[in-house]
C-alpha cells in the first residue's frame, strides 16, 4: 500500500498552483510538465538538466511524444529551456501571465497503472506497478550526475595534455566520469580555485624533465583526476617554488630538487 510521507515534498507557491488549476494542459503534456516541476521545485531549484531517458522513465511516454509535449509547452510558454555545455535545462515559467492555451488535436489518457502512449501508428500500453516506477525514478535521479562547464573544461584539458605527452596513451573505461567527479569535488568540497587548478594542470603536465636522485617528474605521475586531487597540495607548492626559482636566478636564490623529486628552495 502506498504511504507517502510529508518529509519529502514539492515546494510550490499557492499562487502558481491556483494559476495551474485554471490552465488547460492536455494529458501527456501535463505529465511532462509535472516531471519538470518534480525535478526542479521538488529539489528546491529553478532549473535542471533532464535527459529524455529520465522523461521516459518518469512519464511512461515515448520520446517522440515527449518531444512533441516539450514543443507544445514551449509554444504555450509554460516552461523555459536553456542549452548549456552539458545539456538542456528545463524549468517552469513562473510568470503565469505569459502562459498561452493551445489547441490539442488528439486526446490521450492515463488510468491507474496503465499508461497509453500514442505514436505515429498505434497506441502502446505500458504496464508497470506505480511503486516500481517511482523506485526506478529515484534510483535514476540519484545516479545521474551533471557536471559544470568548468569541471568538463578542466577534465578535457587534463586529458588532452596527457595525450600530448604520450599520444598512444590508453585511458581506462570510465576515466572521464571518474576524473570529472574528482575535479568536481576539488571545486565544491575542497574549495579549490578553478583558475589555480587550471594552472596546476598545465604546470604538472609540462613537468617532463626528470630531476633529483630519483629522476622524478610530475607529468607521468598525474594521469587522472584522482591523482590530481590527491597530490594537489604538493603540485601547487612545487609549481610556486619552480616559478620563484625561475624569477630569482639572478638574485642569489637557488633551487634544488629533493630526493623525492619535490622542489626545495634555500
């Protein structure tokens, strides 16, 4: 038996809900509208990237009908979208005075656990327990991670510089997503500055000359976002000391390399 609890809810203003009660949205368009509302207001955010696969899972609609529904909602000015580097964000148009009612040619229906989806040829009936669908939606939401443009840019920079040093370098499966995750944590959890991370990436991948007793250099040792995050403090320190050594060669300050390959100023 379904038993939803009040601790997880979609925060929606009464004014917007009142306007929605008066706004006629055809059945399948309303399902897509509700999915957008769930993924935005349901998580206390204005917009969010929603994939077509998630729309399919949440609404039970065929992606062609989802595309038509999104087009209808955009034309009726009920939703807003924006194309960004990582995908398309969707949100509800808060200014309900802009909403426009459009005509609907074909009726659709949704009853109980039966979702009737109309395609170009004939109806498709999808049978599934509502509880199972909700579980799948929550699972998909938890596993779907969207990265910022900065994270994608830094990950791409690291990968490209690694390939420049060794063009035949093979990257393991999942390298991109795992490295994005680590760089994302560097920015959001470790509070690292984006521009400084970029400088460190460029410096460490340019550090290809072996030095010290151990013939150490950073480039072949930083081959993933995980290594970059783990060694960031040392990389940042070494890059600063390297720059100091370069700028003070004629002022009596010299640099030498420690046994572990780190830079030591004295």
